[in-house]
């Protein structure tokens, strides 16, 4: 007779102990989900991956659509009349439609030198925090031997902060 009573009490203690543990796990998972930890866009980082001979770093995109980044080159020649362009992913760059792309003058870049540029209106409307922008960074420049040269220097992924 005592065996059945102790077995039932043991079963109830087992269910209560693990029931509380499962409840705590469910609450923690719910809180993490509400905070956006499981949102895939929160896993995307900010990066500016430069091609060989070029430098791109520290991209920051504000809610007003202004992108600030540091660009540079180490090709062994001086670039003058440098203008940095941002081309959204899915678009192509050509000097014919360069006037419609967002850009900023970067001045002169000697080999091994960097410049910080701010390009306005990268995003057409004010954007909310966490909005992701992807694209390419292009430079149009002149060298002592040629003018109006263009080259893609980096691939950009940045979130509005």
C-alpha cells in the first residue's frame, strides 16, 4: 500500500521539477524571439570588402541615407579628381549614367593614402534602424597618363545605424 503512494508522489515530483524547467526554457525562448535574436537580418554584419590594391573600411549608414566610409588605393600611382560612387546591387555602373548615381568627391589619392568620404542619399527615403544596403563602391579618377578611368574597388554591405 505504501508503494503506490510513494510511486505517485515520486511521479508528481518528477513532473513538477521538469515542468518548471520546461516552462523556464519556453519563457527564455519567447524573450529571445521577441528581442529579434532569431531574425536572420540581425545576423548580417557591416562589411566593405576591397579588391587587391584598394582599401575600403568603416562604412556607416545613417537613417538620413548618408553613407560615410574610408577609401584608398595602393596601386603605385597618384589618382587625381577622384570621385567615389555607390552602385546598388542589381545595378551596373557606366559613366553615361554616373550623374544619376550618388557620389562624393574624394580629391587626390596618392598610393598608400586613404580618404574619408560621405555620400548623401544612398537610401532615397529616411530608413529605419537595421535596414540593409548592399552594393559596390566605384572610383572615377585621372592618372598622370589617362583621364576618366573607372574601377570597382569594393563590395559593400551595411546596416542603417
